[in-house]
């Protein structure tokens, strides 16, 4: 499975794999797994590469043709959801 960089904010207890346009995430502490759709996988790969939120927002806006404000709001919601699932550190979701 693919690993996460330490500076990405992704929990050390998480491992993941990309399958097609989707990603499957496994939390080794909780034994729960999650599937991300194409957009979630797009964000996840940028997170795993250690990209900051501002860069991810720019990339979302460019890739999906949404305003920067909408991309930032959607990213914030996604990061909060991942944090609640203990996939990300709380600091990353801010």
C-alpha cells in the first residue's frame, strides 16, 4: 500500500491504495476502511504529497472549474470529516 509522508498530516496509523480513480483508506488502529470517490482521491493524493491547503484549493478550483471560495469550503469540510474519522490530525483539518 502507498504510504503517507510525515508532513502530510495523515495519521501514521493509516495506509491506503489507489484503485482506478478511487482510493481505499485503512485505519490500522480502528480496523475501519473507507473509499474515496474521484474528487476525494484527487485531494488525498495532494495531502499525501504534503501539499498545503492553499495549493490543494488552487488545484481543486482548476481541476473542477469551481471558484476558489467554493474549493476552499469543500476542502475544509472534507478535512474535517477525515479528522473526525481519525484519518488526519486535528491540526490538518484547520
